[in-house]
């Protein structure tokens, strides 16, 4: 992770490898939400869970020591290993909304790439429909 400055200070994670050169903030709602990533999360998590938790914990403590207030989001099974006297858990009454939220995030991120500030409502509608068609055409996890 790197501390980066974008008008104000901001932390970000650089990804370099497997043909990817990007910052997590740039691909969080696109590449990292794609089916090919989601399908591999259980395998990768099983092999690297401890390292991911250590990485997240170190990053949280680094930012806290610099005076930041940090909110760490994740599954309880993972974030419970990050030491903190402050902890809360959000529970959704309708868990199926998580999938709908993820689909909406991916659609918006995809549509934004083809839109500009002067886009018409019809342009926006068309871009969202195209994004939905692309998501629907993806193969699901086997």
C-alpha cells in the first residue's frame, strides 16, 4: 500500500502483476467485482487469508497512528482478527440485496467509462443497458 496525495491525503494499494497495473481505487467497482475474480476468491482466501489479515491490520494501524479514523469492511470471520477496541457488525435483513448492490456498482462503473458530463438521459439509459447485457453474458462460477 502506498500513501498517495490527490488533493488531500489518500491511501491506496497498487496492483502490479498478472497483466494488471492499477490502483485498487481505480478498479474496485470494475475489474475486482468481475466474475473471474469472484470465482477465485475462495481458493485465494484459503491460501492467503493470514497474509491478507496481517496486511489489513498493518495498514489500519499505520493510518490510525497518523491520526486517521479507519473503517475496515469485511467478513466477520476475517476482520475479527484485526485488533481494535471499537467493533460493530452490520446485519442486513435482506442479504440478497448485497448481490443487487454489487451488480449496480458494476453497471455504474462500466457505464461511466462511456459517458461524459454532457450525456443525455437516453445516453445514460443505453450505457446502463449495455453494462447489464455484458454482466448477464458472463459465465458464472463453475
